C-alpha cells in the first residue's frame, strides 16, 4: 500500500485499511522546483469529470465547507531550513536485492536538499486524505546515486516490451488534427495514457476493454505495470531537469460512501494519486483543486485553471498532469537572436529566431529532422519538404515512426548543423471526448457504462475529458556549464553542412530519457 492515511474518511473504508496505509513509506508530495534557468517548459492536465444518475445534491449551502482547513500566512508553520548535502564518503556501495534493483535508494533522504515548503504546498498536504508517494529519486544530478538510480530503473524494466507506437500515432493523428486547420496544436501522449489508465481501474466489462485496446494492454495487470513504468521512467527531479507526472482524485463527500475502497486504493497506490475529499459545492474545495492544478503544472496554465469549477453533481474527478522543465544541453545565445520572417499559412509573421547547433540530422522522403538535446531528454524538430503538407505528415505517422525508431536509417552522419529556430509559445485546450470515441473508447461516455469496480450506483458515466497543454521554447539555459573534451585524431571529416531553418510550419516531438514522447505539437504561429 502507498502513502499516508489511505482514504481514511471515504465511505465504509475499514480501520485496518487505514492502519496499513499509515505504516507505508512517507514522502512529501509537493515541493518548490529549484532550477537556475530553463530552455523549455511544458505542462498539461487531463481530467475526467465522473457523474452518475444519483440523487441531486442539495442547493448551494453557504455554510458548506471543505474538510481541509485553509492555511494562511499567520497560521502556517515556519518553513524548515533545508539540510545541507552531505560530503561524499568512501563507504562501500550498497548491495542491491536482485529481486528489486531499486531497493537501495531507501537510504536516501529525499527531503535533504529541497526548498522549504510553501504555504500552498502545506495547504495541499494538509488537505489530502492520502498523499501520493513519489519515487525517492536522489535529488542532485551530480550525486553518484543519481546515475545508479536510473541504471537500476532501466534494469528493472529491461524486459518490459509493450509497444505503444500504435497509441502514439493514432492519438497524434486524432488530437493534433482535431482543431482548426493551420493553427497551433499540442497534446501530451504520456498525460493522456496515464489518465486513461486510471479510468480503466474504475471500469469493468466492455468499458474497460475499450480502454485496454487503445492503450495496447491485454489485461489490467499489464496496464498497471506499464503505467507505473512510464511514471517512474519519466519522473525526474534534480538540479538540471524537472519532469514530474502527477495524479489526483477529487471525491465529492456527498457521494463518497458509494465508492469502493479497492478501486480508490488502486488509484492512490498503483497510480501515485493524491486523494482529496470535500464538498464540491464549496468554493474552498474548488480553490484547493485549483491550487493542486497550478502547483503540478508549474503555473503555466494558470489562466485556464483559474476558470475551472467543481460541480456539486460530480461523483468524483480524476486528474493527471505533467510538469516538464529542462535546460538545453547546448544553449542558444541571446546575442545571436535575430528578427526574421516566419511563413505561416495566413501570411508572413515577424518572430524572434534563435541560432545555434543541433545534435543529429535526419533526411528522408518528404521531410527532414533535427534533434536538439536537452539534459537527459530531446526535442525532435520535423520540417516538411516544400510541397509536403504538415497535416499529411502528422496523419501518416511517418515522422513519428522516425522518432520512435531512433531514425538510424535516415541519419546523415558527420553533418554540421546550423539550426535556425523560432522561439515559440503554444497553448491549447481540447475536449478529448469526441476524439476518444473515434479511437474506440465509447462506452464510458454513456449511462450504460460499466463502472462496477468503482461503485454499484446506477448510471455512472464520464461526462467530459478536458486536456490543456502549453509548450514554451526559448534560448534560456542553466547559468553554469561543465564538460570534458577528449578529441581523438583521425575522425571522419564532416560530409555535409546543413542549414536547418524552421521558417515555415513544423512539428515538434519532446521525448523523455527513455524515448517516451511526452509532448507533441505543430507550430503554425510561433508567437501564439
């Protein structure tokens, strides 16, 4: 079992369940992110508002209140000073349990170098019925433990070979082409996968099977393992990279007794979801919800989030989010910026171009690609050839095939890359309901849906699926850099010099350390 005080006040959950959760490992679920500067930031959230044909909730009651006690500047406890990072020692390396290559990390204190807790973070922690237990990642990328952790993680999942290429290509073709043509679009494949995986936990029968089919899993057990793998492999929280997936479950206290503890426990445990219970008619509970959303998306979607309202008629709400902030491995210099024309479908636009190098160049029929490395991640910049439609490239999935395969067959070795890239800020908000139905996930949106693993109430269904994304790319990076250069004589001279100018509509794919596409988008108007 995961985390603190598992769902202790939800309906008919037994004291034994609460006691077992209290004995689980604890970890502070929220923290301030300390990064000197970032060259790329992205955030998204997807949530399911789950409703049921239950008795209508009473009219708004001005005395309604959330179960969580608000924390103000006057009542908040003083923030503890961060503990200094200990000096390295000559102690022998810990021996790993062969059955659990991550077991050794329990010796780390995950709170040792983190910034003090803010008032909002304390309010969220105090308001949670169960706080998500996040992986105890060694905090600093400069520590020896950091590399050991990720080596052990890859070792643990070396034999997990679920192929998600079909999911990535089908959703890209659906959601990047869902809006107005020739307009910016973006979505997070990881975020949508995690949200659907949580929904599958609450569903049964055909309703669950439709989700399993889209996510490429034969069983719910396989889906749990794959979702946990994606969460862990894309969870970074260190000096150079922040990639934080998160999840939460918002339960309407008026209907909490109708929910089954096993499904809620799966969401809190297997899917790292924090659980909040309160009166959805209460402004204070809505404010707590907005706080969680803003905290876990880095404030990038604040305008969207601050318009959100919880509905008194909702049974519960499932939320999946990701916050991503990473510096370029080889940053752009502001001194090299120029104002140039970007040739959008609606006319030329004057935008700021950044100029620098790329890390790999790929060329194939109809398009070319430059990969520019981030710290432990990467951005694939896809430029269609003149006469090739960007929509056609997205719909065919050929560009994504190149990214997912690593592109070795199309790679041009020895290329010197001069990358000319516009700064861009892409923000979108999508209703995924129609798109998911076209992808085969239909039953959950009807009152005939099977949500019996969650509740025996009649007529439970998913009323909407909202997805918000923002991706910003600029020239910023860390304020310090270090490298070791060992030139070897006799290397093959450059075969080609490439000018890669993104001055017309292009596609981007942002991949995590394990190659998972975290964000995808099309840029028709770099300035938004």
